[in-house]
């Protein structure tokens, strides 16, 4: 019989989330499926010449035709947070000794503030998701599982992640090479970035708010007194390397 104290407590809201964990830069779902997320840049297609547009279309068609696995392309629009940029302007304003330049920076700052107040300045992010299905893991979906999703992972978490990496990493490298041919810079999102992304998706009213990094939860705020004593003792007993007097 399982010890009730060792059973993880899951909040009621978490019961409705499909994400089980985010680890090793991979999103792990509750049914054993996984995915990794690539962040890519965009091309201003309208500014290209006709020949450049045709070349881009052909290159993109070649990319799609070369795929032997499914991908998902997601475009996420959110309100642009210019708080950090305004703080940067404030710092430049303080450092600027030239009176004329200082006035110009101040006018520019007010201009940016007015634009943000009067208009919704949107920031678009482009993502490419590469999935690893539970079928690839060897888990078949029964009718019962489709109606009532299982609460526990079908296999050990580390085993699933290892299998997912073996399948996803070659696909990731292949896509990055193809996007480079299109002139797009593509990179995989890290664990902390994925956590931040899902936090914003599930909490749309928290623009500008950032989560603390995981190290801040695991690092003790106060070091043990024993450690400090040991360090002091080591410093006192270290031999000197200077010459004799």
C-alpha cells in the first residue's frame, strides 16, 4: 500500500492541464507524448523583389516537401511591453551631458509613451513545434483512454524523455538547416523559456511579469553556519606563499 505522505498533491486546476512537466528543454504531456519548440525569425515578404519572393516560395515549398514528420507552426501575438526600453531611455537621459541631446531623448521618450497609450503595439513571435507522439513511444490509445485520460505517465519520466530526445533532436537539426536556407534564424527554446511561455499562455493578463528562475527556488537564502566556519578555518590554515622576512 502506498504511503499517503509520498503521493504528490496536484491542485484541482492542474487536473485540467495536459502538460505533465517541462524538463531538459522538452515539454512532457500527461499521456507520454512530448514536443520541443523552436523560435524562428520572420521575413518581410512585401519588401522582397519579385525574384526574391519566388525564390523564397520555392525554398519554403522544398522545406515542406522534405518533411517526413509532422510539425505545427504557431504565430503568437501579444501586446508589446516597452517598460525595459523606457528605463533604458531614462538611463541615457541621466548620462547625457549635452542639453540639446537630452531634450531630444526626452521628446522621443514621450513620443514612445504616447504611441503605446493610444495604440496596441503588438509583438509577434513565430514558433515551430515538433511532436513526439505516445504511439512512437509504443503506447496505443484505447477507447477508455480517449474518454477518460489517464492520470499517470505510461512509463518512467526519464525513460520517456530519453526516447523523445532520440527522435526529436535529429528532426530539430534538420529543420534548423532548412530554415537557415530561407534566411531564418531558428533556435530551440530552453526549459526556463518554455515555462515562461506556458505561464503567459495560461495567464494572459500578466504581461511584463516574469517568473523567477528555478535556481532561486532551490538555492538557500542563508548558507549554513557550519559551511561558513569551515571556509574561515580553511582560509586560516592555508600556507603563505610569500618569501621569508
